[in-house]
């Protein structure tokens, strides 16, 4: 379609990651997505005139024009740029430009303390679990960024893992990193089997606490495992886990989905494979292996020989819009989120946010992009390299009224275009 209809010009049919031996922020085609480049035209925001930002009457004097291969965005400021590519969107296609993030309720492991918390509450945690050559390991987290509200999709695996993320957030598959939008039912994702990270805060009477939690699960009066359990040493977690599981190892532990997700996470720390089965409003957690025999004396058997398993996708569906977040993990460039191995985008990992931009049917022009520097340091944007990904949604029929039909004010725009009314 890009070649036949001139939808993207210039068009790069593959992924370009280097030039003359120099590594680049990648750009080009990735299955159903396309990584766009920004040109060397920039408008850097400055408030030397103490102006008020008014979208109905935007003051062009609030920007400093810059042309060059590297644009420096001041701390907590932003810059406008345009894409190298000129787009012509067909009448039956909607295109969205996105950064790559996960929703705020995504659970991420603090590998230093053992805490297991939503990414939105990451706070000052500085180590997480990331996949490397030797398996899952502690990895430094150098930055945390909130990226605003974006459209998200919900993904479910055969073993019951779930994740809400933007369409272009990459996940690990047997064929490498693949954006969520490029995944289909049956594709397999890297799910953690063994994540042996524990805390150092002892639990008082872990068996008794486990039996209490088990009783509350049966009564439906508990939604999650007490936070102190995640920060406990390995032996205490093992004793608690055995007491919660009780004699249900053979036919599965029943309860609310939230608390079973927590139990499953503890099982992964101890090295046991699990599978979640939905049963109405509740679910059943099946734990594989001779759990009771291994945990009877307060130790775990650590039977999992593999670090990850390939978990098939059973559902991918739109999940509305939600606040999304990302963390920077230097070196590894991935982290464990809700039990799955997920990647970060290059600019998002540095606290640079690219605005969400829809390209409506039959719109054409250069895309004006906004780069917000949320970090306290100056940030670089590289011209003629990848900056964001666009995702294409093709409808069964052409739209009734296109952007061209309406005579949209940004039709045919060239260069960096300021807001119009």
C-alpha cells in the first residue's frame, strides 16, 4: 500500500539500525507498524517573554528556530519537529502515532526489597528484574516516566497472564521483539518461570498468616496478598505459600483474580509453573509439580530448569484509554511486567515523551511532533533517526466523511506547523 499509493514518502521497507557502522535509533517498517524519523527542523519552546500558552492564539515568539542534526531540549521543556516522511492516508485507514508504555496497574518487581507494586507507584525503587544472557537478574532502573493518557490494548495468554499496553509496546517472542499491534492469537510470549528475588524482612508466623489468607480467599474477603509477604526471605515465602495452597495443589486454588495473581507471582519466585483458569467472577490457579513435598520443611524445590516459557496468546482486545508509564533499564532494555518480558522505547527510557497523534482518513502532510523533556537534564533528539512508531488500522469500508472532505485546516501541511483555530 505504501508503494502503490504513495502513502509514505520516502518509504523504508525494512528496519534501519545503523549507517556506515554507526548505530542509529531505528526507523522503517516493522510488520504493521512504521518507525518514523524527525527532520532537522526544530522549534524549541522558550518563555523569555513570559507568555501564556494559548491554543487559540499561539505566540510564535515563544519558540526559537533551530536547524541541525542534534536538538537539545531544555529540562522540563518541549520542542516541535516534523517527520521526514510525507503521509497520504487512504480513505479506509486510520493511523495513530504512539510512544511505547504500559498502564499504571502493571505490577513490577522491586528486586532489591522484594516489593511487588504497580508501576504507577514505582517511586524511588532502583532495581528490578530483567532478562539477560544468564537469565533473570537484578537490573538498575535509572528513570521513571509518566506518559499521559493513551489508547491501550489488553492481552491475555493461555496460562492466564494479562497485560495492558500501548499498541506498539514490544514484547519478547521466539522471533524477537514484536509490537503488541503486530501480535496475533497463538503467538507465544516470554513468560517468567523462575524469578528468585526475595526480601530480607522476616515474617512473623508465615504458616499462620498463610492459613488466614487461605480462609479469607474461601470467604471472598481478600483482594490481594499482604505486602509484607513480598518483602520476606525465601524460606518465609515458601512456608506462607505452602499454607495458602493447603491441600488444593491437585485440583487448583480458587479465589478472586487479584489475589490469585499475587499467589502466582510468589510461585514464580519459588520456581513453580502455574496456569490460571477463569471460572465466572473467580478463577482457579493450577500449580504444577509436587509442591507440598518440596515445601513441607520450609524450603522450595526450585524444579524449574528454564528461566522463561513460551506462553501462547489467547486474546487481544481494545481496553480504552488509560494513563501509561515506563521505566528505564540501561543495558538490559527490558523488565518483568505482570509476569511477561516487555521492552522500552529508546526515547521513553530517557524521559522524552512523544505526543499521541492520529492521522485521519485522507489526511496528508508532514506530521508535526512534540517532544516533551520530562527529565531534569537537557535531552537530545537526533534528526533523521527514529522517534516514534505509527500503527495503521484498516476498516472494512471507506469512511463516510474524510478529513479531506471536511477541508481540515492541517491538510497538506509542510514543515513544523503551529496550532491553528
